[in-house]
C-alpha cells in the first residue's frame, strides 16, 4: 500500500491540474519502488492539503485502520517526512505499522530494520521535525514583516481580492485590491448599521436583495451572507485600514471601506443591546419610543383575545411584565396610547414671532461658540499628534523587539481607542463649526407646527417623526404624556429657552440674561439617556466622548487617564495640576503642564 501527501491546497491544485504536480510525481516514484520490491499495490491513501505537523489526517487514519484489518507487507512513502514531521507522531505511526506486520519503505531514503537503517530513519525524522519548526518560524517572521509594512498576510476578507501583478522591474508580487462587486455593499453595510436601525438578520436579508454573496470556491458555490458571517465582517478592523497579525495591529496599505469613527459606532451598536428596536412578532410604530411614566420601563405590545375571537392589542409595562420592577401600571389599549401621543405633538410648535426671536438670539450665541470651538480644536489636534507619535514608537519597538508582543498589542489597543475618540471629537467640532447655523434654521423650521403633519403621516413616517424629536415618550398614570427631546430640540423646545425668547421680545437686555442662564443649565443637564448604555468610546477613554470634553486630572509619570480631584480623599497637593475649562487639555497635567 502507498501513502502520498502534500501540505497545502495550492500544491494539490497547482497548474490547474486535479492533483497538482507533486502527487502524480510521488505516485510514479512509489510505483517504481513497488516494482523493484516485486510487490503489488493493493491500496492508495492520499492526503491532499494536510500538514504533517499533526497525525489528525483523514487518509492517514484510514490507512492505519486498513492496516489493522488487512494483511500488508510494505507501506511505501516517497520520503519519511510525508508520513510525519515530528518525532512523537513518527514513532507512533512506525510502531502501528510494525504491529500490523508491515515494513515501512521510503522510495528515496535507505531505511530498513538494520541498526544503521533505524539510525538513518531517526536522523531523517529529526531533520523533518527541525525543517517543519524552522519553516514555521521563518514564515511567521516573514508574515510579521509583511504586516509591519502594511501588507496583508493570508487571504483577504470579503470585499477585497488577492491579486498577483508584475512590477515595472519585472518582479511578481502579491497585493490587495478592492472587489468591485462587493466593496460598495460592505461600505453601505457599515454606514447603515452604525445608525442603530438595523438588526443582523434584517441587514443580511437586505444585502441578499442587493446581491452580496460569498466568494465561489472549487467546492462551494457563492451564497448569501448569513448573519454570523455579517457579524464577523462588521467587527473586522481590516475594513477600517488595520492589519491584525498575532494580536498586534498595523496600519495597512489597502484602501479602507469605512472610517475609524463609523467602525467604532458599529461596535457601539453591538455593545448596546438597548439601542434601537428588537423586531418581534408584534411590530408597532410606537415601540422603542414609548415608556412607562411610573417606572421608566419600555412599553411592549401584547394581544388579548375575547371569547368571540376578537383581538385587542395592548401596551404593557415591560418592568411589570418581567417582574423586574414594583410597577403596578395597568395595560393600555394601543389606540389610546396613539391618541395621547398625537395630542402631545401639540406641544411641538413655535409661534412665528418667537421662532424669529430665537433664531436671531441663538445666532449671536453661536459667534462665541465658534471661538470656544477653535480652542478645543487646537487642544484636540495636539493630543492627536501626541498619540500618533506614541503609536510610531510602538512600531519601532516591534522592529527592535524591545517589548513583548502581548504588551505591544495591549498598548496599541489603548492608543487606538484614544485616537478614535479624539478623531471623532475633532471631526464633530469641525462639523459643528460648519453646519451648526444651517442646522439651527432647519430645526426651527421643523419645530414650527408638526402636529398636523404627524396626523396625516403613515405609521412608518410617524415612527421617524417620534425618533427624530424624542428619546422617550413617557405615558403617565393620569393619561398625560411628558417627553425627553433629542438634540437639538432638547434645547430649542426647553421651557426655559422658550420663556427667555418671550422675555427678549419684551425687554431684550433682561431676556438675554435669562437666555444665557437657560443655555448654561441645558449644558449642565446634558446626560446620557437612561435607556441607552454608555458608548464604548466613553467607557474606554476615561470620559472622552462626542460631547464637550470634561476636565481630565492626572499626575506626572502616571499612565492613568482620570484621577481623583486634588480636593478629593486627601488634601490638595501642589504637584497635581488642574487644567479647567470647557476645552480641557487631554494631556496629563503635571507641574510643568506636560
């Protein structure tokens, strides 16, 4: 019997042949060896694309099973390393062959049962193990260098293609290019999922309709992307331009399909199970918008059927339903809740004169706001440059081997999270400076009188209305409704701001003072809504988020980003500096401000 093996699928399919070139060459050599032994080959076992580092190979197992039940005189291999590349497996396989009464024969090596033949067998087996281990080390070294240089070790993910090309110098090289059939769809998937309005299942269905499929392989046809595959795509840093090899991140040379900020937003959506709406069997346009005014839990849909078979849909408090709160709120007909919300929209309106006053006053406030944004942009730019320099030092540490790889990976993740948060805030500040005035006009126009438009709208449009204006609509026990507005309506429609606008119409100087206090109080009360989890960027960066930056307190030489205030547990220490103000410097503040 004969045993043939090649290590990779590429070798098994090289040249477009069914078995490549190595398998037929081994077979020919083994047939010649069998003729020289005057033996007949009764069985052939072939492992195509299986490494000899492990004995867990399909045809090797079948061969050993065949030996145990059939009489065989010789087991022919082209070389000993076809059978095993480590001493332990070599000994176990050789003993199994001897136990079956067969003799191991190499077509290219003089091994037999004599002492010199056994010595040669042991030497060749050790050489095979050394070659395998040394090859693995050299491959890892080469792939590490490729990753450090921004190349892609291994096969690229969906949306890219591994291609070969010839350089101007005539050298062949492997590179990566965008897959024109799939790249735009994956870029769309990132942008859409970052909104929080999609589930993996619904997005997978949408991508199937748009034509996204997996790659075709020799054994598998192209097929639609399943939710678990989509999750792997949306959590892969490769799509934001990073190459991860052995746990360490490197800037890639390939073209990203999304930006780091969008990528982080997608991770926030995955991390926050309460963001968005879970589609169940009872969909309704008010789900994810209405909450219990007694305990603050979500209101969910349940259907009740009377003895005549008539179905009555109700909103019930999730806290009471799951017994997670002590709420005693009774169920409410969905039609009643719909009516209450419709009537509440009467509060979302501005008289024309008041609207003009608010726009004129808020534009004056924006002039001072732009000055503060310029200072914050300067501080953020400095912090971005400092973090980039730290990342470059880590790259140098990888080249020199000055730090363990696990420590480098951990530090890269910390710097990467900080850089993403700083970049997100920097982009937000820039966008605010460019778009705030235009958005102010649009928001005031929307807040004119929406009730009539809401009443005429279809359920899907009503859902968008509610999500655009409200983070929460709380249904009170007395059938009243109070709401938490989204930005910027939380400020434009705040009672204090509206009162200040009316006061300006009567006495401008007094009204402006009231408006300043109202806007200041609005900033102070700006907190994360209780129905949402804290974003990853806020958890990971010690308070750095897309909102105005809070002061950061630190000590010289410390790697901790947020420390106790100087007036905290112990008396204030002169060695600790405080960098107060709206645009606090993100650098750790020591006695020299560095």
